[in-house]
C-alpha cells in the first residue's frame, strides 16, 4: 500500500512540475516584435547612452546589413553613423531583423532618430531573434538605432535592414 501511495504522489508531482514548466517557460527563441506606440524622447535621452556608429554594408539597393557587433548595457548602435541616415520616403516599410547571441533573455530596443528626435518602435526582452518593422510616415534621413538595456552584453551576429 505504501508503494502504491508513493507512486501516486510521484506521478502527481511530475505532472505538476511538467505543467509549471509549460506555463513558466515560454518559447522566446524567435520573437516577432509588434510595433509599439511611438514615443518621442527628447535629446537628453540620447546623451545618456554610449553612442556607437555602425557602418551598414549594402547587400542590394534596399537591403543593408552588419555583422558580429557586441551591444553592451548602455550602448546605442547608430546604424550608418550619427551624421548619415538612410534616406526613406513616406510609405516605405522598414524591417529590422537581428540574430542575437544573448546571455539569457536580454532587454533590447529598436528605434530611429529623425530630425534629432528618437522614436522607440520596440523594447522588450529577447533571446536569439528580434524582428520588428515600422512604416515611414515622413520623408527624411532615418538613423536606425539598436539599444542595449541588458545586464550583460549580447552579440548581434547578423543584422539586416530591409526597405520595401
């Protein structure tokens, strides 16, 4: 009788453990970011970050990329540099697709600078993939930004910016 009762308790505990694992561990291996409400942040925000200019390479006319860059906490990558953005037109759709080697879930943001103002389009914990996009509402030179808010650093092995 004791063995039977012990077996029932073990099976119940295994079932509860499996349920807890399913409920707590959500698959974040690829995170499709939804466009957030755009929030205007003043220039004071940008002064608090370690700005790193990343030169984009051109894969084709509307596809740009960068590879193997470490993003630390407090870093903001300015894609194509602080003084030269991507020339975008109203109606363009910009896709940002990042492949990441993180240290666990890493808080990462994506946004752009237009006319000296930063607009955030995505900010959340991600693991190994971040994909987000935004629609261009005004013609101009957009500096795409990747923001590191993680406790450790992440390596972006592949970063792709596509304009459609």
